[in-house]
């Protein structure tokens, strides 16, 4: 009996279900990465069942806090993005400590694009900035709450354009996109994983990309200027996603999760889906846990001062 009792619980135990917490609405870019990743993780996790839990709200902090408090057994994980690095500067009473998560690996980098409602009377970025200036105080920009990628990019845009706008927060950029296509909001900065099909379908207008270099794929963006080219010198925002486990998850379990992630990141279907939407899947070197933690800490150090300078606090 002692031998049996002493035998470490195999991980993952057969028949157990994994939950991936996504801190934004279903159908948005974070959810898209998580669902595609879940598909690629099933096999390396021994044919596991993986369910997605969209715990949205408060700019990703509700879902991130839920993951932080989850049982540290490796079966409840979190997929989130740059919000892990911006929320410490935005929320004075944050219900989690970034460094105390277990870092199960970085997943991808996703460009952002400035997109507008179909009826917006601006057909390029220059006209968009003129339209914003002419409609000072009446412009509605959508985002997914303080802590979202769309908030961060929008904040940088407002600072660069030296203008104030009304920001309309949603529980994710999936619902924001619905209102943008309907004209209820004027424009937003969103990830290409969420904008590409709408831009290709001419349901929204696209103006400029947030990366230092123009996007060659998806082809629909190839003629768009970068925001840096369009006059916002040094503008460079790209959104990364990572996989996290609750504090206290055993190191051996985190290692198994990170090994499974590295297999998933080489899954041809996963890569095809990601690259088809403009995202870049990270390589093994960047995906390992130690690198992931170091990268997030550098991002906290990078975005903290930018956000503090904007003086925007969520609580
Ligand atoms: C964001 O702006 O942070 C994301 O687009 C939110 C989401 O995944 O819906």
C-alpha cells in the first residue's frame, strides 16, 4: 500500500478535464488564440478534454484573478495577453500578483490595426486624424476595458494624436466589433486575429498597423502604412499571449505543461491558423517558462511608466 501511496500522481491523469480561463468574451482575439491552442494541446496532453471558461470583465482582471485562485493542480490554466503587464499599473488593488503565477510559456505575437466603422468619412490614416480633430470631443473609440490590448493601443494613439476621445469599454473586442460594424462606435485599435475577416469582407475600414514594419500577410493589410510611417514616430505595439498556472502548481506539472505547449506551438494546423490571421507563433527558446517570466517582467517595466504617465487608473 505504501508503494502505491508513494507513487506520484501521474500528470495528466487520464480522463481529467482541463479548463483554460479566457479573461475576455467568447469570439474575441484572446478567445480565438485559446481555442486554437486548446485544439493543438489535446494530443500532447494525452488526448485530454479541454474546455474554455470565458471569465470576462474589468479589462481581464476578473478572469486573471479567478485563475490565480484556482486549485494549483495544473488542470485550471489561464490564457491571457499584455494585460498581465499593464494591469499592475492600472489597478491599485490588483487581486493577483503577476510574479506569483507559474509561467507555462509564451504563445504568440499579434499585430494590431486601427479600424473604423464602414460609414466613417475617412479613407486613409491622414483623413482619419483630420476627422478626429474636426470632431474633437464627439469621437467614440471602443476598447475591451482598462487592461485590454485595445485600451493600451488606444491610449498610445490618444497620446500621439494629443487628443481626448470618449472610450467605450466592452467585455471583449468581439462585442466591440459588432458595434463597430453597426456604426455605434467610430473606431478602435484591435488585433488582426479579430479584424482580418471583417476587413477582407469590407465590413469595416482599416487605416494603419501598430507594428514597426508593414504587414505582408494577411495580404489585405499590405498597403496599410505603419503608425510610425503615418507620423506617430516610434509607435510599436504588438500583443503577446501566454499560458499560466496558479501559484503553487508543482514544478514538475508546470514542466509537463510547458513541454506540451512547445509541441502544440509546432502543430502545423495551429501555425497555419495563427499566420493566416497575421499572428506569429513563438519558437521554443521564447516559449520556455524562464524566458516567459523574464519577458513578462520586462513588459511590466516597459508599460508601467507609459500607463502611469497617462494617469489612468481603473480603481
Ligand atoms: C483586447 O483588446 O484586449 C482583446 O481584444 C480583448 C478580447 O480578446 O476580446
